[in-house]
C-alpha cells in the first residue's frame, strides 16, 4: 500500500481467539508505540501492515556478555493462500559459532514438541490444527543463546571480541514463505544470512549498566537498579533487530532534519567516527533526493570487529573497526566514505525494499553499489563519479570481465567472483540500464520502484517490470546480456 492510500482496517489483529501478550502489556493490535521509530510523515504505514509478524523479546544479558537468557512471544499470521500445518523459524546462532538452546515452546498456550532441520538452524513448530489463510497464532519460546568469544558467522556477525559484543540474528526468526514454500537453506559462507519479511519489534534488554548499546529502532524506556539497566526499544517495520555493545563505546550524535544520526565507537577512534557520521548525513540527503524518504527517526553507525567492511541492518549498520584505526588509514581506512555510503543505501535497498538476499543478491548489493556511484557523482561531480566507477571496473577485472550473469544466487559464486560480479558488474548493469532508458524515464523508475515495493519483497522480474513500465520499452535483450543465467 502506498503512502496516502486508505489502509485496510486491522480487524484480524483483534481476533478474540488470539491469546493476549504475556511478556508486556502492549496489545497486539496497538501499533502506536512504534510511532517513536518513524518520522511523522511515515507513520501511516503502521496500520497498512496488519498481518506483519509482531515480536515481543525479553533479553537478559549475563555479565560475561557471552550468554543471554530470552523469552520471546510473537503474533504470526498466515499471509498465504494455503493452510499451514507448522511454522518454521530460523536459529542462526547454531550455524554462526554460537548456540541457541530451546527450553520451552508453546503455540496458543499449548506446549508443543519442536523439530529441528538443517544442522539445527531451522526450528519446526507443529500446529495442532492447520492454520488457514488470515488466521493467527501466538508462539511463546524460552531459550538461552551462547555467544562465541571471537568472531562467528559470516564475517563475524556474532561474537564477543576486543571488548565489543555483536549480536546479529540472535532470536528465532520466522522464515519467509514464498513461491518456493518455506524458504529454508543453510546460507553460503559468503554473503548475507537473512531473507526476511517486514515485522514489528518490541524488545526489552537487561544488561550491565555500564554497557553502551546500539540497536535497531529507538529507545522508549529505561531504568537502572543494582548495577543493571533495563532498556526497551521499539522498531518496525523492520526485517531484523540488531544489537551491538561495549563498555567502552562513546555515543556521539548529530542531526539530519528530523533524523538523529549516531556514531558508536571506541574513544581512540572518535575522529573516524565523526567522519563516518558526516558521510552518512551526506548519503542520507543524496538518497532521499534520488529514491524517496528515509523512514526512521534514527540512523546508527557502530564500529565492530566485523571481517566485512560493513554490514547492513534496519536503521543501523556495523562498520569494520579497522577502517576507523588512524594507523590504518592508508589501508582499509581509505574505504570509509564509500562503505558508509553503501551501507546507508541499504536502508533503501534491503531494509525498505526487501529481496531474497541469498537467491537474488544483486537486487540489494548492486543497487547499493550503484547508489554509492551516484553519491560520489552528487558530492564530487563527474570526477568523483568516474573515480568510483573505476573501482567497479577494477572489481569486475577480478574475473577478467567475464560476462557472468549478475542474477545468480550467492551459492553460484566464490568470494572472488561474488565481489567481481555482484559488486562490480552489477552496478555497471544499472548504469547501462539508465543509459538505455534515458534520464527522465530512469529517474521515474528509481522512485516508482522504491514506492511500489515499500516494506515488501522485490524480485528480478518486478524490478524489470517497473523499469519497462517507466520507459515503455522492452528490456529483454539488456537483461539477457547482463542479468539472466
């Protein structure tokens, strides 16, 4: 549903057969609490996603920061056209160097015996009776998460190392049901782990009072007692909820209009943190003008020991700490501006416009790279555009400019070809698309594609359809030459 349309009434959310929440006193149907996370003009979306999953999380971090106890309750709606006999959730810590130990599971208040699949990375919760289209259940889980000491998962997304805690995908996450059925697989060692629908999150975190936390969403409540701090966050619509923390983080803020931009980094890297924050403001301005509004009231950058240069999450990005190191500014540090722009661009292409990041990674990664190309053109003019374009060509040279289709799944690549094709050849395809469509049609396409897919899932075919509608032309040959296997 596009902004300004009349949203459907969320009548199903008030289904009297659905148990009331037990972890907090926030009714399932009441989305008002999530207004704090959204800019004023974006708040209409709250009533236009009545079937989105609602997560209530209660996380208790141990003082060691390597374990947490959790209770989780979620309202799940069958948004499909077929009845479901089970709900599948992803347990990513089990394939990221940590572990999720499930202690109890219930559906609508009745204990269930779960099953595990794919190296215990998938949790199958049977339903007593098939769940028909539009019907809802409340799932209650209790579990413990063990966090690896060191970097775990793809690129070190989960772990406690160098006094920094990174907690990506730590809660059981409802899998996507699409034209393949339940979309379940063990992700390759490269690329992103998560393919997710937009949901709403109300998260309570209890942790040592001296731990500075950076999270998705916004803080709406806090209290301290006996050396512990309880903080409540609201986030959504969002495809994930991310946390990072350190006892040594400094939290620095600036403003971009109604958006608070925050930088979390260690004090010895404060100068680079301020630099990244400045780049983020320029990127937000560039992409709002190009694609459409940034939806949230806050955008956070947090430096972590991630092995990637940057990793995107809703409203927050993890930035490689080595880029912030003043001793490394001639190495990884030279990428700080480009990586910041790329990760900011993911707030448009991944966070708002979703896609299957495992099967069609080009839709968010190549678009984020192309957006970065436009950032350099906007900020530095033709010289900046051409300079960053040269880096894309150099990436493609990693496979000798082989005409490998950009539309392949992550599992079809190795590390070298993934970088060369998705991050190098991919944005060059979008540049070729712009040239074939012409500037007026391409500009309209960018904004239409974004607005048509707000909080939904884009595919290669919906991307092409939006482009062809904008130019009233047939793009078959271009897509055959660049995209299709």
